[in-house]
C-alpha cells in the first residue's frame, strides 16, 4: 500500500477514534466504573462488539454509494437526510460544548490558568488547524499524534493503579452487575451521532471510495475501533485500580482523581495532557463531521466549509462560557448519541439494498444481520435509557 493511501486510512481511523475519545469519554468511563466496578468490563466488551458492527456497515455503505450519509438518507426517504442532519448537528454541538470545556480544564490542570481562558486558547488551536492550506493532512496527523500520546500516558497510569486484572477479566465474561444505560452511553459515546460517520466521510473527502476500496475501508474502520477500545480498556483498568483501593472519585472530575491517585502529582499533570489532547481532537472531529452533514444542503456552506467549521467551534466556545459544563451534560451527550444511532444505522441498512444508491454492490448477509440486530438491541435500550433519564431528571 502506498504511503499516501495508508496515511489516509490511518487519518480516518484516528479521526474517528479521537472524536470518540473526548472529555465525555474520560468522564463516562470512571463514572460507570465506580458504580459497576469490575462488571464494567462486560459493558466495554459488548460495546466493542456493537461498535465494530456499526462501523463496518456504515463505512462500507458510504464507500460503495460514494455519497455522504445525509444524501443517502434523502434518497431513501426525501427529507430524511435533513432530519438526520439536524439530530447529528445538535448532538455534535452538545458534545462540542463539553469538548471545549474539557480543553479549558486541561489548560487549567497543566498551567493553572482559568478554564475560560483555556477554552478560548483551545478554540484558537482547533481553528488554526482548519485555516492552513492542507487542512485535511494537518487534521489527520494531529489526530494521530494526540491519539498516540493519550494511549501511552493512560497505559502508564493503568499499570500504576495496580487494578485487579483477574477480577476484571472474569467479570468481563460473567458480570455481577449490568447497566443498560451504561451500554447505550458507551456505544453512543464511541460510535453514536456524528462519530458514526467521521471516518467514513473523511475517506470520502480524501477520494477513497467505490467497491475496490472496501478492503481498505474495512481496515481503517477496525483500526479506529481498536484505538478507541484500547484507550477505553486502559482507562477502565486505571479507574478500577483506584476504586478497588477505596478511592472516592470526585463527581465533578472523576478521571482527575483516577490519575492523581495512581501516580500522584505527575499523574495529575498526565491527566491534564490527556484531557487537553482528547478535547482538542474531539473539537476538530465534531466540527468537521457536523459541518459535513450540512454542506450538501447549502452551496454557500459548501463554498465556505472552513469558515462554517470555524463558526461551529466559535459558537460552541461561546455557549460553554455562558452556561458551563456539568458532568451530567457529558453523560447525557453520550446517551443522546446512543439514541440517534439505531435511527441512522437502520436508514443505512435500507439504503444498501437500493440499486439507485449502491448499484450492483451486494452487501454481505452476515453484516446486514449484524447491523439489524444492533438496530433492534440499541433501539430497545435507547427507549429504556430515555425513560430512565427522564425519571432521574437528567
């Protein structure tokens, strides 16, 4: 494989993974580890399986149709693409407010500056990525470097926290506790909402499309899930080590407690680096993918894509400065994207059997069955989650 092509595949994989690994990701994992302990390993295992089924279906269908998700949806039912785009952009905006807030907190941890000033600096960095001439290449490389840095530091903290590995492995197969809300939130936070389409749209924009590209598309999708899953597993182990030793996690910043209890002040500074890297890359991924959903509906937006992305980041930053960012917002954002997921995946599975959309392509029966099962399971769990969130006033 040529270096340029591999770079595109790796870039799309890391764009998807780092879009998922944001402040919400860092908040949700210790949040649920504290309540489920080692049984949270089972939730992670189930979410990884569901993540793979979602991404393989969606990325392949985007590639063979050579169209973005909203255009595919409009060909299934006129106007459906607009509706889905609205859901995606709302979910992306909610997540981005949390991403900006997380970046501000990262600067605060590292340098002691105000989170508001930190958020503003982070927004400027994210905007700068899109203002350079080769924005796509810069975005890909930035995501790769930050993704690698986050994983290395989290692995160090995971080993430092000395978690009960045997218990984690056993309960990943036979859990003592089970929480459907946790599954919906994790899947939604990893491949729900805009994240579902981040890598697929990036490959399309880079010109990697058509049936001949499917092996490469599969590889990129699996790489993306692998990176996000690796980060999730080691963050879970780090949190489990802290919880198992009786450490009470700070509800306003549970991940900071995990890193600090495992490696002291150095761990706390590592947390600042991980949070900052996770937040800025998620800001970039959220803005890029959300705008990719609306640019086909407006020639003006399409002509001024970079300016629209800059505006999306700026609006997210202003909203954060006005309303703040409680932990519950980040957990809710994951659940919201989890509820959007069965709708968008169902539309894609219908589309793949329309010749007007995919031509002569024949979708593997096992992937259709896998995707259909995910739609049903996630749909039922999404309804349960919605009722639960309403009852708990979240």
